[in-house]
């Protein structure tokens, strides 16, 4: 399948590269959202110290992975 060439001779990124880029963007946004929501929810239930850091980290990884997966699926559909 031929690759479209941009106006200045640049090639468009491959579909796999777009999917990886979508996952990384979604993962970053999900991590930021997980940091905010995880911090508030862990503080609300009374976590402190090491337990707080573990709970916030777990929430950040879960939300980052979830949002990254959906962003990569969306980028795959656009290919």
C-alpha cells in the first residue's frame, strides 16, 4: 500500500506508529487523571505515608492503562 506524501516530501507515520502514539498520549492523560482522583480518594479513606503512595500509584497505572488502550483503539480505527 503506498504511503501518502505530505506537501514538503514528508511521509505520514505508519498505522502502528499512530497506534503507539495514541497509547502514549492516552497513558499520559490517564496518569494525570489517576494522580488527581487517586490522591483525593485515598486521602478521603484516611491513607497516609507508604499506603497512600501505593494506592495513588496503583490508581495512576490503572487509569493510564485504561485510557491508553481506548486511545490506541481510536487511533487504530482512524487508520
